[in-house]
C-alpha cells in the first residue's frame, strides 16, 4: 500500500497540479520551521522551502516510492540548508561602520523581522537563551539537534535524511546535548 504522499507524487508526475499543491500544503510549514531553525533567517528559510519544492517537482521521476516521501523531501531541504550555512560569510561587528554605505553601521543594515512588541513578549527569556545556544552549535550538531528535538524525527529517520548510520546520529545528538548543557549550565 502506497502512502498518501507517494500517490500524490505519482499523480503530480503525470501532470496533476492539484496533487503537487497538496504536497506543498502538507510540507511547506514543516520545512519552513526546520529551515528557520537551521538558518535563523526568515528570508533564507523561505528561499530554502521554495528551492526544495522546485527540486522536488523537477525530480519527481527520481522519487523511489519504496522510501518514505518525508525522508526524501527533508533530505533535499536539509542539504539546501547545509549548502547555505557553508556559503555564509564570516560575521562582522555590527558596530563597525559600513564601507559601502557611509555613515551607517551594521545595525542599520539589518532588515526588519516584522516583530511587534506583543510578539516579543511572547518569547520567554529561556527560549531566547536556548535559541542563542543552539545558534552557536557547530553545523553538524545543530542539524541533528534541530531534526531530533524540534522536528521530532526518530534517530532512524535522521539517519535516512542525512544518509548516515544511526550510530553516528546518536553520537552527534549526544555531543550536541553535551555542548548545549555546557553552554546553558550557568545561564538557566
């Protein structure tokens, strides 16, 4: 028995745009949250989601319906996130004056995040501290921690998404937790 996603992928491959739209509806929010937690940038996360669906659409013929569709689509999205993390330029001081824009510092260059005072109040101090600690994780630990604890994937699913043995995933989860514990022990 094929999964709903596999049937939708098969229909989309035959040209059924409604079936592909259902796939998008099923995964766009999940992929956005995963990408945002990896990149901490709304625009980049939206770009990753869009790029993921473009790749899925172009490669539907390559989808193996014996595999879980979610594993396949998450693998595409996580690879795109990893690519973006690798391409990021070094972080510069926001206090330094911009060479390109005279009289402006780095703070003036930060795009608005559309946050309101009300939404800021909803974020607790604890969430901010944890968010900052996760942001400092090395990419290989950050990725497995996001997939494990924020996307609630099993170790087996993460192994499939990242094409790694479960033992490697367990080690990275353990090391990621240790890294976070050390970072957070004096802050919480």
